[in-house]
């Protein structure tokens, strides 16, 4: 996957929050190409808001990957899975 930048931003160094937001899930899943991944990483290092969003996605993804705890409400777990999938899809 590659980042599509607007024609007036192509010569501007770095990415803005909107550009990062569009590819954040792909970045976290390791699906960005070698040219774009460092740009996203650099933005996440300097932008507190985007960095927090990435950290939240990582925590949700890790929680969803864990086996269901004993005694956990299956409906609550399914709601959490749908919520996480909704974040990934948006």
C-alpha cells in the first residue's frame, strides 16, 4: 500500500494528521511500503494525538488477540470485537 498525497503536498516534507489517519491501520498491520512506513513512523513520534491513537489501536488489537478470560461475558467480548473492527474499518 502506498500513501496518496495531494498534488500541493507532494513536495512538503512529512505527513499531516489526515494523511496518517488514512493509512494508520495499514501501517500498524505492516502493510505500508518501505517508502511510506518511515514517514508515518516519524509523524507518530512527533504528534501526540496520532501517537496516542496508534497506541490505542495497538492495545485494542492485542486485547482482541488474547483468549477469552474465564468467566468473561461472551456478549461483552463480541461487542468489543465489533467496536475494534469498526475502528479498523473507519
